C-alpha cells in the first residue's frame, strides 16, 4: 500500500510500461488497440486486482481527464459521423469530463455513468485550462497515450506520474519519453508485486 496520497489540484499521469520503455506494442489496429503484446502491460490490473487496488484507486480518482485522439479511437481526419463513441463501451470508466485533443471539431458526447467527452481543437494548454476548471480543487489526469503524455511533460504541466512497470519486453511500439532529455523525476513511493512494480515520481521543476 503506498504511503503517500495525492493532494488536490495536481496534474498527474499513470502509465503501464514495459521494461524496454513501451506503453503500447507495435502494429496497433482496431481489433488490437494496444498493439501486439500491449494487453500484457495491464495484466496486473486484471489478474491481481486486490494487490494493486491502491494504484487502481489512484487511476480512477481524478476529477477530469485529458487524452489524445488515438486513445479515444482509431479514426483519423474528419469525423465521418457520430457513431464511434470510443474504445471504452457504453459506460466508460472515467465518470468525469474527458477532454480529447483533436484537430477536428465535434459536439460533446455524453455517455452512461457520468463521462462526457469534450473535443478540443485549440491545443494542450486550452485543454488543460478547461480540465482544471472542470476539476475545481480536484485532480486532472493526463490519461494518454504516449504522445499526449510526452507533450504535457515537455511543456512542464505534469506534477506527478505513476509508472506501472510490467516485467515484459515488447521490443517496439509507443514510447512516452523520447526527446525529453531535460525532464527529471524524483521517486517518492514504490509498490511491487509479481506482475508490476508501481513507481510514483514527482516531476522535478
């Protein structure tokens, strides 16, 4: 059980990552959205939920989320229609506002369980401002994928990050830290079991 708790108002990120630094495998498709082997990164969440409950609680605690368009769905370019409602089914797990970064406008999408997807065409700073306003004193989570987390880390907008390191090697795929040589991290907590080592870092300013 982690000894630390997250303060209100933080901007955080949580990522499951392989030993060789990938958060998704290669050759992502509609049928395999995490790429080849990518689903194994999340075995800890489903095969040992009790041992990892503290981390799951942190992932689902934020008051607002931000994600890239690829994490919402595989469609590129103009939205062909309003039929695609994301990878997450009729009741997504967020239960909060989710701001999706995109170059193509779309009306907000209300889902069961309290999740509403808002589509932001005006960049990462505006998405963060809107998420902060929606969260109030609560936490904002940069939900992914790799490119979105990389952009927010590079801009200095993330305060704390949890890396759930799975003991697997993917060999290729999506890496979140490429090009971020100037970003430093301070480890503040570790929770380990046979399927993952969860390391919580503060981002050093």
